């Protein structure tokens, strides 16, 4: 399992693309927001938590179609399916690797981009905490979506259509926690819900992803 | 025709849009159903004649 | 080919062929009676005026929109567990009906809301949940149409339906938490004082029954179509093999 994780991490770093692209996308989206809504700092401060959450979510989404596609094309996935490691573990590792290579940099970049959007000082820590708690769910759900569309030639658009509705609860609780934090209100409830979603998806969704992958590998 | 007062547009548009959508669904369903039925009939005839 | 592949769908076709005419008439008559009754022969509400007539399409459509998804969930479960092909095809057949119903509920709701609430759309929990449900339907249908092999498609969509159901419920609660909303409570419930008056509820019941039968007819008919389409596919495969 460790070997698989290390392999995925190495591949993500070496191929270069996946690692930096998500971050660059996140940066560009954040820069585009003031252009579209205007430069008033009050307005930006108010929408900053939500915008950053949405940007992180979209950046995460963008990298999903590479999550399994490369291994699918060269037949690595077939090998993994026949290896002694259960497919459930494989998809969990894949999700974890995706989280480390894509989501974690986004979480770390978010406060920097928060400066650009005038995020209130109180909001920084809660933004990071909510992203830390929420992004695992995004990665795991995304893996499920990637597993569903892995066999399709042009699965990218379909993948977004399938995954985005599933992201709704995570986005609501995550952005709500970040917003409340920025407004100096109590963040306990949304954070707990967010953690609950992450824990539940992490525990249950790999089974669905593995089942889907088995169907696709049949 | 009942007097719909100031809501005339909304009520009529609601009924109109709903009936239109349902009609469209019905037409699509029946159209495809008839076509598939015909195709299957043709196919079965062909496979029967070929033995 | 196993026995289920052939015998069960065949039985479904002959049985549905027999009951469908009755159901068509029943659905048509109930819908017509309910809608005509609701449109022409109900009084205006003392607060909402004539706009209350929108309810006779809005509420049944919303009711079917949710229950269609529920039916798809049950059908998907049956497919996953028992692997009856008819079940998977019934789920496929129901989805477009559900989409149309959701769309009707959304459109009529907007038309009603723009007079009563003074706005076409608010991010009220119920409206938002319906919009999310609409997106789920779209994803489900898109996945069906994207996959060539019918059995793979049935497997993947049914798992998506199961997972989607959990997330749909979750979204419902998330949305409730996110915005308390101004949608009125349930229009029909047995224990509530604030229920709609009899003058409205009777035609509404007829409309709901009508829409229910309409849904049933459409799903049965569409399932039959899907079964035939599958049979055509099988015959074509055989021809290609022979040739």
C-alpha cells in the first residue's frame, strides 16, 4: 500500500502537470473574481470565503479526470485489480494521493489568495481548517466520479456533471464554516458536519468506487 | 373561463408550460415506442425468414 | 442467454400490454377531471387569489418528481441485488419522466412565486433542493446515454443512483441548515390545522392520482420500449454472428 502511494506521488510530481495546474487554476480564478464583481474591498471581503471554497473545489474537480485515466490506459489498473490488494484499498490510496498532490497545495495556497480578496483576519484560520476538513471528502467523491467515467473517451464533461451535485453538501458546510469564521461567529456546527461528511465518505464511498471500477474492468 | 384577475398570466403560463412539457414527453415516448416496436417486428420477421 | 434474459421481459411485455390501455384511460380521465375541476370550478383563495390554481399542477408534479427518484432507487436496488433486467430498464425509463416533472414543479413554482413572493426565484431550501434534484437527474441520464454496453450502463447508473440518493438527502439537510427559507409548509398533511381547504384539496387529490397514473403508464410504456430496443440489439448481434 505504501509502495502504491509513493508511486502515485512520484508520478504526480514527475509528470509535472497535475501538481502545478490545479494551483495555477485556483490562482487564476481568484484573480478573475475582482474583475467580474468589482474591486470594492468590502464586497470582496464578504464573498472571499465562498469564492475561495468554490475555487478550491473547481481546481480539485479539474484534476479528477487524470486520477485514474492514466492507469487505465496503460493497463496498470487491470494489474492492480488482480493484485492481492483489495480494490477498495487501491481507490482509497488513489484518493489519498490525489488529496496530497492536489488538495493539500490548494489548502496551503488558500490563505495567500485570501489576502488578494481582503479576507478578514479572523477568517484565515477557519478557512484553512474548513478546507483541511472538507477537501478529503472532495477527493474521495471525486475518485468515485473518476471511477464511474474511467472507461469513457470524453468523460471529462460528464465527470463534472456527475461529481458537482455530489459536492453540494460539502461545499455548503465548508463555505458556511469559512464564512462564519470570517464573520467571527461560532463555526462549531458546520465544522462538525463537514468532518462528519469527510469521515463518512472516506469510510463508505471507496466501496462504491471499487464496485464501479470492477464493473468497468469487466 | 374563470376570472383570473391579475394572476391570469401566471396561471395560464403554468398550465400552458406544464401541458406543453407533458405533451412533449408523451410525444417523444410514443414516437420512440412506435418506432422501436416496428423495428423489432421487422427484425423478428427477418430472423424468422432466415430460419 | 439465461432464462431471465428472455422469459421475464416477455412476461412483462404481455402483462403490460394487457393493463396499459386501462391505465392510459384512467390516467387521462383523472388528469383531465382534476385539472379542469381545479382550473374552472375552484374558488379563489382569500389571500392568493386565482394564483392558487397553479397548485393543481405544481404539487402533483413535485410529488411525482420526488417519488420518481425513489422508484428509481428501488429499481436500482433490485437490479443490483436480483439482477432482473426489467428493473434496470424501468429505472432508465423513469428518469426522463422525473426530469420533466421536476422542471414543471420548478417552472410553475417560479410563476407562482413571482406574484406571491414578488420574485421569480429565491434560494429557499425547498426550491434549492429541487434544483439539486434536477441536477442529479441530469447526471443520471447523461451517464446512461454515455455508456454503450447496456449491462455496464445499468450497473454504473444503479450505483450512481444509490450514492446519489444518499447525497440528495444530505444536500436536503445541508440546504435546510444553510437557509431557513420562506416556502410554506406541506400543503397536504393529515394532522395539520393549516391545511388547504376542502374546496382545494379534493381536486388536488384527483390531480395527484392522475399524475400518479400518468407516471405509471409512462414508465410501463417506456420500459416496454426499452425491452424491445434491447431485443433488437440482441437480434442484431445474432445476425452479425451468423453472417
